[in-house]
């Protein structure tokens, strides 16, 4: 997974002390590795407390979906290989629900999954397997096998046969009130997450979730487990990569538990640094970084029902924003190939994919305006564009993300929404060169064929290559 150093380290600027009384230019992951370093960074007491913690397995939870490509990739490429080598030092819990929705109807729970009804079936089969099989190793083998199959929702029976598991019990559970109730429990666990889940897989370690932890898990899960385990390290840990080079794209996250993350993550947020009592050491370390480059200005001109736009948002824009959003000044303009004319006191829009698309465009324009900041409106736009019918998904997405729907709905049905969409039209019509398709991407105000092609194939690399910052 590509990583680039960015200005996210500025998230800890608030803890930089006015007068630096000591220097610490060694990465946090190395602080507890030698007496000289821990004394230089003034973290002797903190390192000792960390080493004295009771040795117990690292607790990992994976919030996932049975048809989510990223969930499949993480389990097959990171979690399962790590489990094969380090299962004695960590425990694993699977929560197959992800970004699904649920509602109560006729004494049972009805689930609506991000990738359709088959994903719901796959989720429930995995939930029942985890409940019935009991033995964690068997559960991991079964779920990895399902996720490695051609089509996970239908792979359960074959995997059970290959692993000498009685699939009839799992199938009976999945088609009964027991499976329905168990999946409801998965939903409750997912909804209670803090911070709230906004993508999958969503990984917690000892009950914690931070962006730095997520990035490390997706890039080097084995190394993360090795760092987090406080007992005698298994031999395989001696060959894992050091941690700091993968912890450059960070943002502030909330956490409420005691300091139970490895030193490599102590500076991953202000809150974690405070809990681990290393705010001054983190400030000294971060002050060793030189001034970061300006943010990358990225703009997307799109339509709410354009298949290519939806694919770009789901596969390139949102995953990239999750990883390096803190170095991007993001602008979304939902108008595309529409046309507009003035009629009385209102603007009338004619959209490429019909009137419904105009409705979706206006809802998204209102969301961008009212939610104000990208970290609030980007998950909402992604949720809408990932749904079966984006123009109809606004209220569901708002509910799922804890956003007040009424102001957005009122905006979309008022002169305010009409005016906002007119402004989106003006911005689109002012493009130079003029756009001739959507999605249309500009980078720092420029559009070229090369920029467009790289944005559609590897937006993360494009952002990282564009962002210039002094190396450590």
C-alpha cells in the first residue's frame, strides 16, 4: 500500500510546547528500544509502564462485509497469513455487518447490505459460523476460505466440506431466527463503535481505532501485532518491518481507554499522546519535521447518476481521501453535463440521466454547503454514490452517519438548493479547457489527459507525487 508523508503531523501542533527543552528526532516506534533513546526523549517511565503491562493476547476485531473487495483483500493478504504465524499472541473477532442497514419488520430484522442481498446472506453465514464453530482457528480457516472463494456468499458449503465442518448446522442457523438475531447483534456492535465506522474493513486493536492503526493494519498487520504484543516476541517478529515509515498519513481520532497501543502509535493522535503521557516527547519529535508543502487542490466535476463518476468516487476518490485527506483541499461539483436556463425566479436544470439525477445533484450540493467540511460531507457523498439509487439514498445515508436530514431536504427543495446547483453549473461552465466528459478531474486548477488518466487509475499515487514535503 502506497504511503506518503504529509501534513497530518500538524494534528499534534496543539501540543507543541512553547520552548523545546529537549530534542527527540527518533520515531516513536523506536523510543522503547534502547536506554539512550528513551532517556533522550524523556519517556523512561512510559516505556517501563508499557513493558510491565500484563502479558495477554492482542485483541483484534474486524468489522467487515462478505462482498467488500477491501475486506476480502485484508483477510486474505494480511490477517490470515499473520494468523498462521502469530495465532498464539492475538485473538480475533469477526463482525460481518459493515455499512449495512437494518429495520424491524414482522418480528424479525431486515438487513440491507451495501453490495446487495447476497452479501447479507454471506454475512449471516459467517456470523453463524463464528457462533457455532467456537474454535477460533476453525473460524479463521472457514472465513478465510469463504473470502478466498470465487463468490463468498456461496462458498460456505465447499469450504465446510474442505475443512471437515458440518455445514448443515451453519446453513440452518443462517436461515433461522437464530441467524437473524445473531446478525442483529453484529449490527449493534457496529453501531456502537466510537469513532463511528465509515468504511470497511474497520479494524480495532485492544478496542482502539485510529487512522494510523488502520493504515498499519492494511499495510503490515504482522508488524502491528508484533509491536502490540508486550510479551516475549515470537521469532517471526524479528523479521518484520519497522513501523514508522508507514505511519505518515495520520489524523486525529478519539479513544476512551487506557494507553494500550504500542509505542509506534503513541503519536498517532493528540488524545492517544495525552493518555500515554508522551505529549512533550511527541511535540519534540514532530518539531523535527520541516515545514510541509501546501495542500494539493483536487476538484471533481461529476453527476450523481453517472456510472463512471460513481465508480471513481467508490474506487479512487473516497479510499484516497481516507488515507491522505489531510493533505488535500477537496472540491466536489455535482453538475457535469447538465444544462440550465432561467425560468421566472428559478433555474431549470436538464440532466444527462434525467430529472432524478438533477435531484441527486442538488441534494449533494446542499450537503457540501451545509456540512461545510470534507470530513463531514465526503462520507455522505460516498454513501449516496455507493447506494443502489443515489438520489433516493440521502435520508438513509444521513441517518447512518448521524447527520440531520431535515436541513438538507429543506435545502434541496428550496430556492437555496436551486441557487447552489446554479453555482455548480457556473463553476462547471467556467472550466478551461471546457470539460467534455465526466468524471472530470483538475489538480491544482489544471486538467490534462495525463492527470485524468492517472487520477482514474491511481489517484493516491497522483496525490502523493504532487504533494512535496521535506524528507525526514
